[in-house]
C-alpha cells in the first residue's frame, strides 16, 4: 500500500496513468488545419441564416480541465484510495506486548483488549512470535514467546487488577527479559510509578517501543475524611493541564437496605492542580448509612473509595445508678465515659426501656446493679446488641450474679469486693497484665501507671478462663465477656471512674472502648492500634470498582493492613475484626498521581485509532459527476441546449448528483442513526442494552429475534428486527421495550444516560432487568450480577417493588400464566408494588393493580437464552430436559408475549369487559 499523508492506495500502480494526462491534454487541445478562404458571390445568399448545430473550432480550456479532472479521478478511484489507512509494519523479530493491567486500565479495558488482540493477530499474519505480559501479574521466569494463535487463546484470561504494578515485579521482569532483539507494544495506563523507567530503558535496548495511551488521563478518589461535621473526598488526576471538574457520588443504604445515591458533589480543578476536593454536608443519619464514594462516569477501583467505621458515629446509651451531685461531676460513674465517647459517638440517655426504643448500637450500664427490663434487654442482645457493664459500689454491695449466673452478666460474681493498696488491704495496687492473644485488646500496651485498687471478683469456674479477655498482673480477671445469641455482654470488674482504678485517666481506656467497637475514631487506625489483630476480608473490589465476595482469602495481620498498600496478597475491600470494619482502598490518603512520560525514541499512539475508510466509491462517484457536467457543457457549447432544454438539463443534473453518493454515506454523516430512530419510531422494535460483552450482546439479540418471531406468529404485533441500544448515544423514547442483561463488570452509564433512562421510564417505557443468575442465587446481592444490578439501578427513578402478585395484569395480558421461567425456572420476578388501597372490587375477580405499565421487571431467569434462535429458527440453547424442558421454553415464550402485550396495552385486561371470559377460562 502506498500512503500519502492520511490517504493510502491499495493499487498504487494504477496511479502511473496520471502520467498520461499531459498527452491527453495535447490530443484534446489539437486544432485542425485552417481552411482556405475563397470569395464566392453567392455567399451573400447565406447571410442571416442560423445553424441549428454549432461546432467550436477549439475546446475551451475550462472544459479540457474538467475532462482532465474526471480522468484523474477515475484513475485515482481504481487505484483504491483509503482514508486513515492502517499501516501494518512487517517486523522482523518477536513482538512483546506489555500492559500495565492496573485499576487505571479498567476504564478503557475493552479498547485495550481489542488493541492487544489486533496486535497478536497481525503478528500471526506476519509469522512473528508473541509474548503478552501484564505488569500486575508478571509470570515467573520472564516472558515466553510463542506462536500467535497459541497466545490468542489465552488473551481472555488477561484482565486488569485492582492494584498497580509493583516496583519489585518490574525490576524482576527487567532482569528476566530474553536475549536478542524484539519489538515492544506497551499499553500504558498513563500513570508514572517507580521502576517504570528502568524497564522502559531495557525494552528500548532490545528494539523499537511503541506506547499506546488513552487520550483522557485517569482519575482517582482518595479516602473520605470526616472533620468539622463535613465529609470530604479528594479527586486526583494525573494530567494537570487546564481546568477540569468531576462529580463525586456518595452512595449508601436506604431504609429498605438497598444501596442508592445519597448525595452528589462537584470537585473542580484549577490549571496545574492535581487534587480537588468534593465536600458533603450530611446529617448523622445519612453519614451512618454511607457505604462508598465514586467518581461519576469512572469504572475503576481507583475511582471508588469504601466507607468504614471512621465515618460512622455509633449510638451509645449510658445508664447510671443516679445523677452526680453538684460539684462532684468528676466522681460521677459516667463522667470519663462521656469524655471518651462524645467526640466519636452519639450519646443518648434515659431508662433501659427508653433507650431500647432508640435502637442503640451499644448500651453501657455504669455501676447499675439491678435492671427491671431484663427480658427486652436480653432480646436486644440476642439480636446483635452489645451490653457493656462497669462495676462499682452498687454492684459490689448487691447480690446480683452471686447464687446463679445473671442473664445480663458474663460470669458469676463473688460476694463483696476486693480492695488492694489501702488499710487492711491484700497488698499493693495491681497493675494490668499484657493482653493475651485472641483478646480484642491484643496488641495494646498497658501503661505502667495504670493500677487497680478495688474490683469485684469473678467466681472461679471451668468457663472463667474462656470468658476472660483482660487480667491483672496477678491473673485476676479484669474484663470478662459472654456471647448471647448474635450479641455479647462485657463486664469491666472495675468502676468507670477513678474511684477504683486509674484506667479511665489513661489513653488505654479510649483504646479499649474502640477495640470493643463502642467508639470509632475518625482517623484511620495506626499500626500500633492494629498490632496483634487479625482481619478477615468480607468484600473485595475488582479492577472495575465492583464489590465481590472475598471467597476464602486468608486473614490479614493488622500491621499489614495499616500500611494501606494494596496488592495480590491484600486486596482492596472491606475487612472485619469482630464488630469493627476497616476499608482498604486503592488510593491512600497521601497518594499523588503523575502522568507517564515517554522519551523521544518512543512512538506514542492513542488508544483509539481512526478507522480505515475506503474512498474508492466516493472518488469514482466524483469522476462520474464530472463526466455528467462535461456532457451538459458539451451540449451547451454545441447549441443543443437552449431555452427550456437548458433548464431541464440543469434540473436533471441537480437531481442525479445527490443520488450518486455511495452506500454508507448516510452512516458517515449521521443518516444511519436517523434511519435507526425512524425505523424504531414507525414499528414495534424489541431492543436490548449493549453491555460491551460480545457474547452477551449476541445472545440478547438472538433472544429478541426468537421472541419477535413468536409475536409475529401468534399475535397481531409484527415486530421488525431487534436493535442494540447504546445508552450514551441512542434515543430511547422510540423503543417499545428494553431488555437489559446485567453483567458483573458492566460499566455504569453516564449521568446524561441516566437522565434519558429516567425520561424513558416516566414516559411509559419498560425495562426487563435480567441478572441471569437464578440457578445460583436468590434475589438481591447474592451474586456479582445481583450486586451490579443494585449499583446500576440506584440512580434510576424506580418505584417501590414487590414480588409479582397472582392477580397482576402481567399474568393475563395475553396468556393466563403464573410462572415466569426462562432458561432457569428460579425465583419470582419483581414488579411495581401495588398501591395500599388496591382492593378487590365487587364483581371483579382481580384487584385493579398497576393501572398503567410497571416501569421495570426484575428477575434472573435468563430469558434471552430461552428465547434465542439461530438463523434456521432453531433454539440455540437447551432448556431443562426432554418434554419438560420444552414445556418450560413454551411458558417462557408466553411470558415474553405477555410482557410485550402488557407494555403495549397497559391495563387493558383489567377492564370489566374481560371478566366473563376470564372467569370461564379460570373455571370459576
């Protein structure tokens, strides 16, 4: 291929015909010999006569130029011109494909994967061996070059990770690069990091390096910070040129436990600044519900930050044996408790019965001996509550827990108390012993000045050792604990004031409360606070920012978690230890992003390359148009176009020229989109949301083809061919029905797309959400698809939902059905909830439910695979086994027919005119 600027020619040898143009010019320009003049008197008789036809003695220059251009266009057209040709270089050695494979690569991973596949395919056609390595998963031993077809089979396994390449891994790859020359294609995420320059220098020493980088730099979100009643989150950018802005969305649980958008704030960048702050002023009720923050429109783990206990103020009820006397507040049983808890928790007061109505997280009884509401308090503990009791003079003087184990105490108590360090005491005040392994206080260091002078004693028994979580230096239990149902009761055998111990005067007191999850520090725990603890991963983030199950990941030491460094050994996500939750995010608080820089010897390409566009049709069309103009001009010069003829010729030429545009021209200027919209507006079109996964989109299209065929054969509805819908660019209002297959890694639409979706739902549209997981999960977040559905649907204006009732209009809009299977015959589907006043009307067998059309139908039965047919109109996928499976497929088709008839007719089958026929069909 010959490439001249942005245009290439597939048959460049034909361009030699342009060299003949000067000869053609001379031939057309040739003038016949001048005539000999002879005077003849009879010539006078011819004067005044006009010739009907004229012939010029020479061709005008402009007409010659027109003909030359037409011939040149024909030569260039047959030479195969191509706009933006793909230049395929035939390398002489192996090709090494490197991708950063980090969270920053996830946003454009579909394009990166396509670029890698194209490079491997091109290398295969050139007979080059290939090696592909992701820097977040460097194989031991370095890259291994193999045949391109063998490498292509393993490309789907290469996926981005939720962490970044480690400096050590890049150094190891640098040392293990094979000898000899090879070219490198590096798909960069656009972020500079340590170890990258050394690897790049080594690759350049082996051969040519080409970098591929997205035109839009990555954005990241720092961990949230709560300070002064405001929650703030920092947005980071790698490219600091110019101004910019990003929207940060705060998500949390609604009262029904579904994650929704709670607030949204904008962060604005100034030129040269790589950090902007989004601030949220949230009341405590909303702040306690926060689960995550994310940058709108970004689908990467770095654009997501998870919320943990640092943002939540626990509701703590403190109940004492009586009010402190005036001027003696320091001696009050609850004084030091309030000092420790007020900065980090919402403290409430009242009787036990009153505070239980407020649903506190923790109840503290400070020197309270007897509790009247034993049964309700026990029920509260069994449901997961934490009861913390402190001893004191009242508890020591009572008989509570002496004869038998009290239901609100962890151990039996001995009569009286223990006094040390005073007159007639047992000895000197006792210091605290080191906290044992397995204790929630493990890792904390008791100060030497913390001593105990009095306490209540636990009755020795076989279960005392297991219940003890802190002791004095002489082994006497200091803190005991007992599990009751899902909750627990904890007893400090000392008072909560400084009367019996100096513990409330020390910082250890606050740390022990924090370890028991009574208080929560707004600052992230430090390594010393986490020392000796073990944390278990509960949910982990993937590279695309989706939360998934942690499976069987091992426990993580608190010291490692305090490093705030993610990797394959400690993945980003939520970690738990007892009642405490700690979020490990991709971006640490002190992180800054810097853009990757490339030396002069590295060619840098964009991730999206302009598509190759053939120009042959256009150029030949232009040549034909020039010849038509030449024809009209020649007739005009010959005198054959006069008056009406001239006007008709101009009109015919004007009519012919637009129709000569090659096919596909409309698509290049937006005409195809208009045709798509017009076709959908004038017909019934079943559409599916494009997910970006080729196989899922193919199955969805085949499924809607099958359902369209059934509708055409059994009803008066005549759908045209289904269409895939791009939520970002396509107009949705013209579509009758949208089928949305939910995938675990599906990116979230932009705010503009969500606005279109909400308009579509409000105007009567219907979306069928299909998580396709009914074979493995129940409704909700039990599968990655279910959790992704919650995230995708959160910004939508969806009304309250309920499992479809037996008398819903959807059960009788065409067929009478009560089951809604797809490929799986799983859980019930969910539709818009009925209004509270929807009651059975007199003489009507059904309630008047959903007077319009339910805007969404949610399920996971994989309807597309049950409906899907191939080109021969045969089912593509099996459903069940034998006749039972085919019966299930039939019911699935009937559900699809009812769904389409429901969206087309609404409450038509709720009208009284259908009551007799329905009663007859139902046998009533």
